[in-house]
C-alpha cells in the first residue's frame, strides 16, 4: 500500500461520532465500521488540501465576470440547507451519497452508477439523475462546483491519473450541457491517490472508482 493511501485510524476515530463505532459483543473491542470509514473518506478525500480547485481568487473573478452574485453571510446555512434537501430528494435510491461538510456539500457518485469499467463516458442510465442534479445547481447558482475524479489502484499511476481527469471532465461537460455555467465549474483528477476503501478486494476497488462533486457557497467578501 502506498504511503499516500494510508488513512490514520487515529484521525478517523477522532472525526467519527460514537455511533460509527461497533462493539464486539464477545470481546468488547470497539472498531470503526466499514460504512463509516467509507462515508468519512468520501467527505474528506482530497478536501484537506486547502483551497478550491484553481484557487478561490481566480474562481471568484470568473464568477463575478459571469454576473453571478454571492450569498450574504447570515444566509449561507439556509441556502445550502435548501440545496441539500433538493439534492437528497433527487438522488434518493440512485446510489449517490450526499454528504454535508460544514457549509459545503459533497455528492459521492460511485462508478457503478456513473461509468463502466475503464470508461469515461457517463452511463445513459445515470444521465437522468445527473440532469436533475444540474437543475438544482442551476437554480442555486451561487456555488462553486468542483468535479473530482478518482480511480482504484488497478493499472499504472499515469493511466489512472489520466482516467480520473477524463471522468471529471465528462461529468463537468454534462453539467455544462444541462445549463450549469462553466464559470462555476473546475475539475481535478486524483488518480488512485485518494482511496476511501481498501484496494485489496473488488468491493473496495469499486468504491474507489468514483466522481465527487463538491459544492462551496460563493460568499460576500
């Protein structure tokens, strides 16, 4: 396992609520559930690196140039609450996981609903859901949209990096085709460097093959 793929269980334990831990009835040992680790990885993978893709200064200039306004400080929470509510309703039962991270939202979209294996073409069955997501993003336009691609560890680093970039671009291009302003969108591929599950079995690799959409409010000042 590569060093940048190792997640400190101490950090994970500190960030997870007690409900995410499981107690063995026979030994009394407490462990972190796989589901909880997966959810946390989806929320944090790649997001501890700091600023928005491309940097907030450059992104804000593009937003302003496109005539998109900002959310006043006191209204940010409500604005994101309403957007979260609609996104959860639109993606219910689709396999897409909507995660709240402070005032940010993350849509975790696993490959089984977005892409075929070794493909960067959005699957036809997922386009309806992605179109509905685009409708909400268009309605709530005062957000930056980061589209982040990920792969499992199968294949070379260089190939996985390229595939993750193509997948992120495919989702971004689809959102743009559905009316989401391109000035709001930036993409990045992480290749295999941000796993949220083990790459040692197929279920873990499937979880790692994903695209995430991070929504960050455009705030005044």
